[in-house]
């Protein structure tokens, strides 16, 4: 028989917070008391959780249902949402909706919003309680399109004041909200050229000493160095924090030095924005938090595929609506480590940078039904498909997201 577990989410959350407060050694939570003259009307949130198989339950609330899985420390499959996912999702969605509502109330333009939530906790405590598994810190990153930074901070203040999940969880652990404008961490630059050296080894010997100079380029998140010995083409894929940082690099002495190098010719320079949602589905490395790549942790170096084409849709939004449903299919491509989706609405060019674990995996994708579906799509034309190997040592220095995970 199924075991039936009836819970009140509000009560459970309160108990967990009290336990967290005790672990921190607090004698009392520092909460402003409600003035005695002020009457507060309380609402009660309810949910029911029913265990349907080992490690899997159904959450029922207001006639809706959701599958929830236990996590590996408890022997669960962890395939559906787990309890921590639900907690972070609740916090992030609450903030998203308050930003949306507050922007309308305050007449702040808000064309798009994307919220990332992270929590640091001790999973070992789930297994045996040897340590307190409580959340030690919450980090909320909110990317917005439309508001100024000052307006975004005004919306963040509304989040802090109006979200019951935020105002409850902030009593248990430090919470930070970081606003950033859409487009930060989403500016791609693809550069390739023909090199005039007798061999690839001579080319590498000439450019490798320059690698560390890119570490000092403002706003550069990573650079992956690419090379095709057969065609004597080389170059790089760059990810910048903003389009302004990308342009500043192109105008810099270092950028000009590359563009005017006497041994480089037949340049192809392409600038793109990133289709963020689709890139995240396909594991696109849009941000690098550490600022470093650990060479000892790297696996075998893979290969790069660059694809660009002209799309025959009236607007970029129509193109995105057409291709976005394919993101999950690309995420399942064997041997594909990540794919960053690129888009230039001004030129109506789009495409992607792919990183495969091997040349065989790359070719298998090109020969697959999915690869053929893209190549033969009636609304896509003027394809430019380029295969490159990766210059591993130089890419590691410039934080290139390479190596099998």
C-alpha cells in the first residue's frame, strides 16, 4: 500500500528554519515584531505528498500534481524535481513574478527576465545526520532586459520586501541578489584566418607565447583557440561579458595586432549574440565563475564545429520560435559536450558553436537525421560549416571550456 503523508508546507518550512537557527547558535531570530495595533490576516498554504514508489512521490496542491524524486544520499533516483530543486524554483519564480508585477506598477520597462538561484548545503548530512545539511548561503542572479541598473535595484528591493519565500529564508542563511543586464556574458566573437607558416607547429610556436595577454582583456570570459592543419586555417571563439567589451577588444592594440599580423590573411570575423535559454539546455558555457581552468582536471581535448547560415524569417523572434523546440534534441546528441546558439538579428545570420568529445562524434552528428534536418531546412540557406581542432594548451590558459567533463 502507498504510504500517505499529509503535510503543511508552511509548518514544515518553519520547522526547518528553527532547526537552522539552532544550528547557528541563535537564541532568537532578529525579526521586527508586528505592532500590536496592526491586524494581520493570515492565509494557509496546503499540500499533500503521497509516496508512489521507492524514492518517488506525488505532490498535490490546489488540484495540481508534480512528481518529486528523492536524492542519491537517500537512495533516490533523482530524475524528476527533487526537494532542493523545488525550494530553489519556488524562490526564483517568486522573485521573477514580483519583478514582473512591480515593473508594471512602477512603469519600468521589462522585456525579458531570467533568474538563476544557487544554494550551498552539506549533502553528507542527508545520509546519516553526521553534519547539519542546512543551506549555508543563497545566491540569486537576475538578468533583465529593459530596466536601467538603478531600476533593476528598485525591483530587487520589491523582491526583498514582498516575496514570502525570500523573507522567510533570509532568516536562515545569507541571501544575495545580483542584477545584471541581459546581454552580459552573451557576446560571441568568431575569428578565423589563413596562416602563412610552413606547418601548424610553426604557427603554434609563433602565437602560443601570446596566450597570457588575453587573460588581461577586460570582459573576456573565455577564448578557445581553433586550428585546421589541412586547410591552414586557425583562429578562436571568444565569449565576452557584453557587446561593448567585445568591441573594445576589437579596437584594442591586441585586437589590431592580430588583424594586421603579416602572416595572417583571408580573415572572417563574425559577431553574434547568444540565444541564452537554448544554450543553457545544451550545456553552453556562458559564464565562468572560477576564472581558471584546471589542466589536471581536464579530460581528452575535443573538437569544434562552427555553423552559420542565413534564416528566412521576418523577425529573429520567429526564428527563435522555430528552432527553440529542438534544444532538447541537441542536448541528447551523443558526444556533444556543449552547444552555444548564436544569432545576429541585423544580418539575419544565426547558427552555433559546437564542442564534441571527438572528431568521430562530430561526424556522426553531421551524418545524423538531426544534422540533415538543419542542413536541409527550407528556411535556412547560405551555410558556412567549418571543422576545427582545439589548441589545448593555449585554450586552457585563456579559460577555454574544453575537455570532457
